[in-house]
C-alpha cells in the first residue's frame, strides 16, 4: 500500500511483517559496527525527532506506527519532512515493536545521517566553554553529559578516546535530543590536548582529591572542563596537561560522584561565574 502525505510531499509505504528486510535493517543499526559502516543511526521518539529535524539532522527514512502515534498530531512530525528524498514508511504494530529499542515506544523513529564534526571544524566563541569526557563508558552517562551541556550553553562536547559512539541508542535516548543541539566530536585524547593547547584553552580536570576547590577555579577564561571514566577517573595525560585540578568536596563515605553529576556541578559553577560578568 502506498499513500502520499501532502504536507510532506513524500511517498509513503506500509510494512506489516516484522521479518521484512526494512525492519531487519533497523534492528541491525543497534550494532556499532553497522552504524559506523553505514554512517547512519536510529533516532526514536517524537520529541527527539522534532529536535533532530529542527537542528538540521539529515533524515533518510522516517517510520511511524498509526496504532501508537497520536494521529491528530501526526503532521507535527511529517510536515517537517520537506524533502521528497525522505522515504516515509508506516509500520504495523508488530513490525514497529520489532524495530523499536524502547519499552513503551511512542510510534516514531527515523534513520538519520551520523552526527559529529572534527575539532578543527568547531565554531567557537572568543571565550569558549567545552566539556570533555575521557573514556566515558556508559552510554546513559554520555547522554546525560549532553543534556547538561545543552542546559549550560556549552560550545561543544568532546568524547576523548571514546568507548561508545554518538549513535548508540542509549546515548540518543538519554540525551533527550541534546545530541542534535550541541556540537559533538570524538577524538583521541592526545589530539584533543594538542588542539586545546594550540587555541590556548585552559584545561580544568575534575578530581576527587588534590587540587583546589571547584568554587575557586576561574571559569571566565576559555576553558575545557574534563571528566574521566566512571571506573578509573581521568588518565595521567589529562592530569599532566591540566592547568587546574578542580576538587569536588566529598564528606560522606562514598569516594566518587557519577561522571554526569561531577560535570553538572562544574558546568553550573562556570555558568554562575560567567553570568556574574554578564
């Protein structure tokens, strides 16, 4: 069955079987190898899709399930698909359930082109604020870093020596769309350190011990806040390269904070200082 949605000016197809090759290709994109080889990944959820499209993401295929979506608001998404090259596919409930990565899906998902740019392509303000996460292991934490970066107006988020990729379904989900509102980069730590040094961007390394209290750090200047992996913290090369080691006081028996919490504390302190100066 084929139909045409006039607002989107796109061809629309219907897929019923969960074993259809289209559904299988969506499932295959759960693999990092498949995402990297195809240069695409899946974005699921109405709000995330709208933010992705509003941010200029390249939508290749759009899928929805009429039994799950609010049909009165169907045009909110479809009307944003203005290119006739974007294929719109309606899936049966069974087919969508096979393709979906979420529990309780809302009936929307899309295949989009990969996100991310290079360090040298970043457009920075004169006093940039950058967040770097070294070897962040959990995709949910990487997504949470993006949400905080979006909320605090960070110029870019850099995954240094990345363990996961930006298109990981849990990164996309946890970011709540911030993956598309904040420039993202993945690069080797040595390259990031060299790039920061060449641009005279100071490195503030988060650490639970040593260093100075984070409230005594000067975040008004060009700054890269660097947080480490959940299991081992920051590596030696980052601690050696840092101009400042920022200590987050710990008064309880637990010896560390979640990486996204540590980043949020430091970013909001940077925001407080910068707002003070207008």
